[in-house]
C-alpha cells in the first residue's frame, strides 16, 4: 500500500475486514449441488497492522471454516477466500476498501480435505481492454463471461474458465505504434518468447503483437485509475489437448499478454 495508507481499525483494535470462504467463480462443480459459503468478521485471521502494511495468518480461520459448513467435504470445486479490507488515506481522510482474493490452485481430481497451495491474483487489464474472440470479433474484457471462447496468441480458440475482477488506483500505459494498453504492474507481456511483467519493461524494448512480430515500446506512463480491472483464466477448448502454461497468451488491444494462469506461474 502507499505509505500514507493505513488499515482502518475497529474499537477493539482489530482491522476492519470481512472474510468470505466459498467456491471460486467458475472453479468447478459440487457433487450434490451444495455450494456452501462461510462469512466471518475475520477475527480468527489474526490480523496484524504494521504501518501501512497488513499481515494476516489465515491458518486458523481457514481450517475452521473449511470443516464447519455442511457440504464442504462433499464438494468438488476450487476454494477462494475473499477479503474486504478498509484502508484510510492519512492525507485526505478518504477510506477505500480493497478486495484481495486468495484461491486454491485448480484441482480437477475430485473431493479432497486437503487445501491446495494458494496464490494471490494481482495483475489485470483495464476494464475497456478489447480481447480478441475466437470468431475474430473483439469484446471488452469486462463483458467476457465464463464459457466464452477467445482467440489465443497461438491462433487457436481457448475457453474462458474464470473471470477475475478487482479495483486498482494506478495502471501502466504502454504505447506501441498506434496501439495503447492499460494494465497493472504485474501483468505479463511476451518479450523474446518469455513472459515479462509490465513493471520490468522499458522504452525501446520489443513486445510481441497480434501479428506475431515484436515491436518497439514507444512510451510507458502511469495513469491514475478508479475503475475495475479484469483478468481471465484460459483453458484449451479441446479438453484432451495438453494444457501448457507457457502457451496461456491472449490478444488484448493488439498486444500479446498472458492470462491469470501464466501470471501466477511467473510469480510462483
């Protein structure tokens, strides 16, 4: 968080937060049609505010929540812990809620009582970013839904397995030729055949574009942003096809960018 932001504290001295433990959007199905969701005030999360940073230990609350609601052990889906945490700008007094998501890794092997390794989704694209669809049309990323087919950078159709949405206050804006794209600092683009986060790019570097060519970045700037940001989880349209993480690239505003799966692999 910016240095002038501090967590909003309750009268008991604990950060003001809400926790919801439930199935991840599009993350699977339930065997008996039961999709339990557990909401708490996060008291068991053991939050610890230090300056403008907020630390939390979710082991206790996660384990309790997982075993307590009816149907958890009968379910087959990926787990997600959604947090709502309020921060206050000490300079303006403005209070802003943040919504980080912590999710289990995709698991298609059936019901389990073991929580899988977790990752946090960071990088996303500006809400009006145009994503190339499998029929060669374009659709704003904020309008894309689970089950839609998008065009991968490999020229093949991919299914949208999950849609991620969050808020962001600052984006990087990259300019290549007459094309622009707004994205978060951690969102990967393709440079020399490899995924590189936007924050590591500099003017003059070449990124891959929709035509397959690598073109030079003309400018990189920062943009104050108050809208939603989105990211996608791609999966091969043909379920029998090998799902190789390094191939998880889509076309956004004419740029070749990674999806959420590739990004989390890059940050692991």
